[in-house]
């Protein structure tokens, strides 16, 4: 019996971009299409609402990860015995590899001498090892290879990266034990020696995530990774290695954050760019080894539970983007040493996405998606352009020592910070929907500040800062905590709500989020239609500042009366939620400031603290 085929598409007219745009503009009711339906990344890449086959930029994508990614559990507890117990627990419960931070300079971690203790009982032929040695890379490599040589098994079964990254160390810590060129040459000499001994051990790791923490855009992160990788390639070639072998001795680490599309595109773009570098060098094909770590920049100290969601989004994006290994930092990472519960959650994020969601069963799952393909191609072009700019000033070493990278990243961060300050870039649980009475999360332990490094470094420069999106708001929350500890009361603002609930709820909610994002408690009130009752409630609240919340129509009548009455009742500083077309009548009535979507929240909150006595 012949099968019946239903050609459902024939019942509809062909899709047309012009017709779609016309329908959208009609729905927007006069709002500009470009403003409502388009945006741009911090690299200036246009982000459209709709991508079609005709508008897509499709470029060939080199092969990426095949099969499951490595689930990497990070460890930096200085207590080697405790670290060993935690490592074994992670490996027993789903992790397939570990990242071990080595104490170096002022950076916390396991002492080099304690590496055998930390790794006792770990089957290095079964679990991947990634070292983060910092400036102690020579000693750490010696300790690791001594362990490798003691294993009763085939050295070809050892999968590890030794984490030698002198330029990254110099950028992050501002110091190295030897000049940068000498440190890179020492790493190259080790790579030349180790390449013949261990088939699956890489010497160099180009960790670009630290530049992301310093404010880098996606394209800047890609360009720096390429330039640093090229510096290591040149050093290995000088050391006598063939380029074919040298390419196998570099692993890359990129930051994965909660921006799904850009993170997916970044990982895909990097593989494309590194393949291009290999092609220019005459080495083809080269499959880049790219690991991912959840971005510290997106992690918050306040309401750290939201970090679980951020880590999940980052893991999803890195997995779809083709990362070979992923390290999801526990949600309490910024607070102190992570608890077993936090490590378990971070581990299970990966296990669920990989095994229950089957995220790793499709190679390059976003391939063919017009949006992802186009953003990948545009980001690759931007990343290559920045890479060329770094090479034009002499490469990664010169770009670091001259301050070019630091300057470029600080400029990029200042643009992002302005959007964070205006809450255009929202930080959930911090700048949006803050819980001012949240119960603090207790870490396993808080590491004390380390003393100055005992060794005199061979080279120093100003270390790149570590920026976090939540930090400006969390600094204000700290002021609130200090004021409460000193006086027993938090700073507060009275919500002068006008009219019934339906009339004032929207702006009262806005004002509550606005002030409590900075730790100033919003004291609620019923809606008032009587000015005398409003003034009485303000006086009983104990607050010295207030914000009027209501509808525009109510502002023109009741709002003006309320402003005069509140100022007459001793309100030190009066806000109005909204931005009237004509502010003069409100200012004449006593309104001191208007708060609205798009205003500088951080600046406004600092000013509020100066009024409330919390600014020193």
C-alpha cells in the first residue's frame, strides 16, 4: 500500500523577510525596529531577532569534540590531605578529571611538595589531571612527571595537561620567577623533552579565562589566546620541535558564561581560528584542545544560589560549543573553600547535562543554526582582527609588558560597567530581585590572605584586575551590613505609594529593587490618597528619605501635593520613581531626584549613602 504524504507547507505562502518585518513593525506600534529588535555585542557584532538562510554567514567549521567532554573538578585547598579526600570523592561520584591548583607566589593551592599526597590513590591512567601551577611550573612539572614515571602502566594512557602558562601567570599575578622570554623558553624545553615520553600530556596551557575576568570581550579573549598560543609555538620551534609536535603541546582554556549564544559561538570560533593558524603554518589538520571553566566574572557573593543557574547555562553553552573538558566552579567559590554540597551540585550540573540531557551525543549540535553560524563567523573575524593588532605590536609578550592588553581590557570593562551600573546588564539576585535579608552561605573555610611570596620574582608588572559584574552592588550591600552592625538598623527609604495597589505596584516594585540592590531597605506602605495619612506613615517609619511611587496621571495632582508635604515633614531627600516630561513642577515641589530605567543606579545609591551617613 502506497504511503500518503501530506505536504503541509503547500498550504501556506512562502516565508518572506520583508513581510515578517512589516508585521513586527506593526506590532511594535511605532517603536523603532532597530532599537526594539536588534542589539549588539560588546565587540560590535549585530545581534538580530531573526536570521535566515539568505542573511546567514556560513563558513566551514573544523572538527571538534567527539563524544563526551571531560567532567573536571577543580581543587585549591592548601590542605593536601583534605584535597585528596575531596578529589577521590569527586572521582567516585562522576568526575572524570581534576584540576589541581598549585600554591605559587600569593596564590593559594597545594604546595608542590604535597602533590603526591593530594593525588594519592588517584589512578592517573583513568582520570585526567590538569595542573594550574602558576610561576612554580618547573617544580610542579617535575613533581607530576615523577608521579607519571612511578605508575605501573602504559604512559600512553596518561591524559594530562601540565598547565605551563608563563604569560598568563604574569598577567594574572604580575610576577614570574624569571623574565617572561626565559620562562617561555624553559617551558618549550620541557615540552621538547616530554613530547616523546607521554603521548597524551600537553605542556603548555593558554588560559584565556583570566583575561575574561579582567574585562575582555569575546573577541579580545580569542585574540589573546591566539597570540599567546603563537608565542608558545615559536618558542617550541626554537627549542627544536617540529611544528606538528608543537601544536600537540598546547591546550587552551576559555571562559564560559551565561550568555548562551556568544559562549557557543566563542568556542566554535576559536577552533576555526586555531585551525587557520595551523594552516598558515603549513600544519593541517589540527584539532584544537579547548577546555572551559565557568567565568568568575559572572559569579556573585550575594545570593550565591543563582550561581548554580549561571553555571548550568555556562556548562550547556560550553558543551554545545564543543569544549573538550569543562570545569564548573561551585556556587560558593567567591566566598571561600567550597563545601562538599557545593562541589556535588557543580559536579551534578555536568552529569545531568551530559548523561540525562544527552548533550554530548550530537557533534557540533548548533551546526546549521543560522544565528549561531553567523555569530560564530562574525566573532571569528573580530577575534582575528584583535589577534593581528597584538601581533602588530610584537606579540603577546610585548602587548603585556607595554600595557596594551591591560589598557584594552580596562576600556572594554568600563563600557560593560556602565551598563551594569544602569542595570542594563542585570545580575539576578544582586542588581535585580535582591533579597536584602538573605541568610549568608557559610563556606567550608575562608582562606586567610597569603603573605608576600618568599622568592624574588625575575619580572613584575601590574597584575590584571579581576572584575565581577556583581561587585559594585555588593560593595554597597557591605555598607548596609556595616551600618546595621553599628546601629542595629539598616539604612532605609520610605515607599510613598500613591493610589490603589494597581496604580502604584509597578513603580513601587521598581523602587524596591532599585534601593535594595544597594542594601537600602525599602519600607512598604499601603497606597495613599490622603496626603496627611501619607505624611503620618512616613513619620512613623523612621526613614529620613522617601520615594514617591504611582501613575503618571496621579503624579500631576496627588504627587505634587505629596512632595510638598513630605519635604515639609522633614524628608531629607525625596525621590520620584519615573521621568516626567516636565520635571520643573516636581522640583519646585521639593523632589530632589528622579529614578528611572536607564539611570545610573550605582551613582544614585552612593549619593543616597552620603545622605544617610554611610559614605566615608
